């Protein structure tokens, strides 16, 4: 018979029903991130990622089709980092063996495009919350040797040449 797992200082009746494994791990640096993080995800017809529980936006799909696919850039869509945060795109090296850089697609309203919104005086809590999450993602990426490109909706829709130029220059540098 299997022995019950021990949870320190918690009476048996107060144990949660679901097992939660707490793993302490050193966050990987860029050189450590290889195919074990390569994870294909299934997108349902409603736009919700079935494995990660994140919503796929039309803007992300537009970006993927109009820019990444068009330029032949290899990527992982909805990449789940070791921090459990999901990045919109992890751009792979030309050989597909490693992640080169990350991309986040930022909607004008939800991510409070600083060209439109005064981030010090935001009215909506969801914008304030998203700014914090965006800063956490940027911090993690920088601490682990990744460049994180934050591309805003306005640039995708109104300045596609600017986005193409950015992606081409980044691809020439490393991808």
C-alpha cells in the first residue's frame, strides 16, 4: 500500500485533495533552454489554449501569419516559461535548437500603450494589473539572457513596415 505524502505541520484532514508538488529549481539561463521546453499546444475553435489555459488573441494570430510565417521565422507559439508565465512567441535559432528571443504582442488598451495612455494615471484595474505582469515578464527575460520584444497593436496594424524591419534586423543578428 502506498504511503501518504507528508505535509509538514498540516493535520491529515486539512490536506488538499489535489497533489501539489513544490519544486525548487534554479531558473535556466538561455543556454540551458532546449527542446524540453518545446511544447506544441492545441488551440480550440474558441481561441482558448487547451493545455495552458490562456486565450489566443486575433492580434497574435494576425502577427503570426502576417509576419513570422511570411518571413519564415521558426517559433513556439504560447511558450510557457519556467516561471509559469506564457510568452506569446519564443523565436528559435535558425537550426531550431534553442530559443533566441521572445515576443509579446501588446494590445493598445489592455497593455496600456504608453503612446496612448499615461501609465501613471490609469483608470482601469485590468490595465494596472497587466502592466505589472508585463514588467515581471520583462524582468525574467532579461535576468535569463533573453531579449523581449514588445510589439504594440498600433505598429502591427498601422506600421507593418516598421515591424518587418525590426524582425528582419533581429533575424540577421541571431535567428
